[in-house]
C-alpha cells in the first residue's frame, strides 16, 4: 500500500458523518500500512488541518446543515498524487476530476449518498422536488460515468448506481468498514451514570445525524406506550421537531446531544437494541458499529439496511413507515438479545476496516 492517493471531499471534519468517518479511518489505516493519502476538503473554522490535509475556501451550504460549498481548486501539494479519489460529486469532487484528467491520473469515486433522495427535504413542493431528483440523477450519471472505478459500500447501492442512476463505469463493492479496535463491548457504568440511564428498563437507541430523511420520528411513535427508554445521540436539523414530538409521547425519550468519539463504544454497548428507521442508507455504518459492540439492530427493510441487518443473526427488519412493525421488531430483538449478541460478535472480523482497506487497495491496483 505504498501508493499516494489524493482524496477530494465536500464534507470533512469537524462535521461528523459517515463520509468523514470513512475518509479519516481509511486514511489512518492506509498510512499505517505505508501509503500516503492526502485529503482536500472545505475549510471550516472549527477544525485545524493536520499534515496531508488541504483546506479549500468554502461557505456554509444554506439548505443542509453541516455541509459547506467549496470550489474545484487543486492544491499544488497534491499535483503529483498517483491516484485521485473523489468521495463526493460536487465542487471539490469536481476538482478531483479536473486533476485526474489534466494529469492523466486514475480517477476513483465513492458513491456515499443518493443525492436525489434528499430532494423532498431541500425544496418546497413535490413538482420542484421531482425536477431536482431528475437533475440530480443526470448529474450523478455524468460525474460517476467519468470514473475509472466507482466504489459503493453495499450491493444494494451498487444496484442503485447501475440500474437507477445508469452509470456504465466499473462498479465495485467496498464496504466502509468498522474500526473493531475501537468498537467492541466495553464497561458502561460511567456512561450510564453520566447520562442517568435506568439499566432496569430496556434501552433502545440511535446515534447519528438527526435529519428528516432518517425518519427518526417513526421510532418515537413506536416507543409511545412501550416500557423502554429511548435515547438519541447526535444532532441535526430535525432535532427540535423530534423533541416536540417526544414531549407528547408516553415514553422515556432522551436526547443526549453530540457524543464524543471515545464515548461511542459505551453508548452502543449500553443499548439493548439499536433502532435505525432510515430508508436511504447506502450502508448504515452505525448499524455495523452497534453490531461490533454486540448490540442487535432493528432497521428498515429498505436501501442498504436490507443487507446490512441480517435477519435472525444481527437483528430484524421492519417495513419503512410501519410503526407497529417497528414495535414488533424491537420486542423480538429484545426477546432474542443474547443469541443475537453472540452472532453479532462472531461477525466482527467480516466488517472490519482492515478488510475494507485490503479491498480498496485491490481496486487502486487495478486502475493503475
């Protein structure tokens, strides 16, 4: 893994999401194995770049909190990179495409997020949303079609890229991978005391972005009347409406806010079940992190979660939008918790970031 890769992304630290986590984790493991991976990303006042990180001037994106608009500028420091890898298809990602074409470098892209599916949350009415979704699909087809290789984190996302978006470039499944050195069962006493959680009541939880597209309101609706504690870690634009809904809910619902990375293993371990109602995931990395800590997941039978959650082994599915189905899945996972936990722990090595980076290296080798 001695090759020099320049990763271009429109989202990076201090924003915490699946894309930034994947880039940072891949970079750490790539360089641990003797390679070099520079990152070109939108500058933010909340983050100081480390060696090999190259911020580009940017402005906040007005429609989606936590994202910034950069420019397709190419830092001189990465001009001699051997491989260009764009993790997002927008402004800074276009900078990666420009570098690859101008200097005849292999161009690899990652399809992390189906941009068209967020149209309903960014525009005011259905007709405009339909137009935005079609335009997003055409743009994705143009951008990813110029790749020497497209990476998707799951088979479901690969099918979407090939069959729905219509990309005709080679598409490879390379899971994002979980850092199993960080995510494993841990002692939870300090975490439980810090957040005053009642361990005598089943604890159901979610952590991640509180976006409307995640449909977290469905989990609150399902919790209404159940004898459980429901905890949310993280933050996002839907949080205020979720808190308002929770105030009228007959259940103990807690919002813990942003959790430090060092707290995450304790959070997952403290849960009896991780609930994930989002139908738009390309992999659902937090579900795999929960599994790596021995916690079963109940997730929507949609998008990548249809495969990420293995029914009867790492958790159970429910139909997206089916509130009673969520309750049933939670009850079933609680009843079979010990068996599901053992299966989750037995699958840890299969989802490790080490395995993911090995697959990434194979793709890079093939596009030389």
